[in-house]
C-alpha cells in the first residue's frame, strides 16, 4: 500500500515479508520494496527511524527479517534531489527586464545547492519566482556570493544574456566593488594584492594563496580606521572563491568575524564583514551601461559607521 504526501516528496510503502525473503537483511529487502533508491539512501532512512518492522522502529540495516513480518518504510527523497525544486522566498529585486535581474542577496542565503545546503538556496527561489529559469544552466546564476556575504548579484533570464554575462565576467569587464571590515591597520595608500588562489592543501574545505593556483587580483582602498579595525573598499579583477577574504587574510588582515580565515567577531558582527555594494556592466543584449549600488544591511551598516562615522 502507498500513501503519497500532497507535496509529492515522500510516501509510505508497506509489505509483508514473503517466504523467499526469510532471513534477508533489512536494507537488502528494502531495495526490492523501493528499487528506485540506492541502498545507501535506504540505510539512511533506517538510521533516521523511518522504517518499521512488526510495528516497531528498526534502526539496524543488518537486522534479519522473518517471513510474515510487516515492513513499512517512509520514503523521503535524498536531500540532493531537492536541489532544483522551486521554493518560494522573498527576493529583493532591484531591476528586472526580459533578459536579466539584479538583486540584493541577504547574508545567510546560499546561492547554489551543494552538500549541506541542498534546499533553501537562491537557485530554489529563482525557480519558484520564474519557472522559465529551469531552462537555463544553474537557473541563470552567472556568479556567486558566499553564504554570509550580502549584496548585489546579476542573474540571467535568457540564454543569450547568460552567454554574454559569462563572457563579460571572464573578460573582467564587469565592475564589482565590495565594502569590508578587516582586522589590523590596512595600509593608508591604495594598493593591489595579486596572488594565485587554489585549494588549501592542509584543509580542503578552504581556499588559500598557493603556487599554481588561479591568478587573482584585488584592489584595496582604506576608507577608515578605528583602533585595530580597518574599513576598506575592494575591487575585484577576478572572481575566485573567497578571493577578498583570502587576499586580505594573506596580508594579516582577516575580515571581522570570518572564523574560517582567522577573523574574530567585533563591532557586533557575527558573520564575515563583507558586502557587495556596487555592480556595473554592459547590458548583455543592447549594450547600454548598467550600474547599481546598494547599502549594507543593518548589522554591517552599524559596524561600518563605528569605523567610518557619517
């Protein structure tokens, strides 16, 4: 018997163990009851208490079954299968036409699904807002911001626009400026950090300045100083993963509250103090210049004003 949920994302299946399956392992028997799922996923359902044998939760995949026992399993989809499902969410869209939209991403929102964040991402929200996005690679996402970075992003709404935006980003003609709060006294005169970025060989979940990494350049301008915290504006010439965070940390100036790269909370900031404040590019279809600015969210704005009054 099947009992399918209204959202179509889970169902229950029940069966009686036949004589031929007497003595079979529970996880192996479930592969016959739900052959569309991998054995490892079915084992995870067992571990989560979603399988019952003879009316009782069965928590061991190796449990041996007896003929005549009732087996029931609650079949929930693997998290990764939800990565491209529409999920309604409020998005702060600043501009939109038939080919693109510009939005202000809040801190805490993951841009693209990945391990640990298969749902609740910007991609899910874009699919809910505009089902046509499903026809585009990555739902039109052409660049990303880290989860805890706030600010401006451009998203394509048509394939010609996506092709042109990807090309322009690669050609470094898209203007991207950020505000950041960093530990230490950043040099007063504007300067550039040009250092290659790749996976940190000592911690694969992080990036680092490494020989043989991809070329990366960030321009830095100090706008304020309070004690041992500097307020800086950063301009990207390349868009490597965690680029600003890594480049500043490599100079002894990790971002405030950026625990991954050595930053500590300060001025009320408990997430990395980074905001994408300016975005400029040529419209991918008609070529007209587009320029956007957005103010930082409240937590960043309050911390910034403590360093750069007025």
